[in-house]
C-alpha cells in the first residue's frame, strides 16, 4: 500500500513539475510580447513627436502668410481682420419645428356639457 502511495506522490510531483515548466515558458512568452508592445509604443510616440514638430514647422504664420502672398492670383486669400467676425446673437438660427399632433380631439362633435 505504501508503494502505491509513493508512486502516486511521485507522479503528482512530476505532473506539478511539468505544469510549472509550461507556465514558466508561457510567462516568458507573455513578457516578451509585452516588451515588444512597449517597444512599438515608444517608437510610435517618437514618430508622433516628429510629426507634431513637422506640423508646427509647416504651420508657421510667417510661412503661411508668404504662401498666401505667392499664390494670391490663384487662391485669392486675404488676411483676416477683426471686423470680419460677427457676434453670436447676429446668427439667424432657423425656428424650432412644430411638434406633431398625435392624439387630436375633434371639438366639432362635442357638446358643451360633455367633459373630456
């Protein structure tokens, strides 16, 4: 009886060792994948910083003003002045639509004594 218990215990230890071995490699694979994702995120942040710097460089007001002057004949762009802007209360908003009547009451057939 003791030998069966020893064999079962040995098999249990071997099974747990195999499980721990597999979990160790699965954990290492997950850590490698996480590190790769972090590397891609850092690379994307660096690319985004470069793109933002290029956008700021391309949208300099003096550069845009020079481009507007060079291409005036084709684009007809003029500089903005404060008197070109209006106030919010000057905007003509359309009137609100009337709500549809869904439960109408015919008053032509009603008597004065009949309550609703």
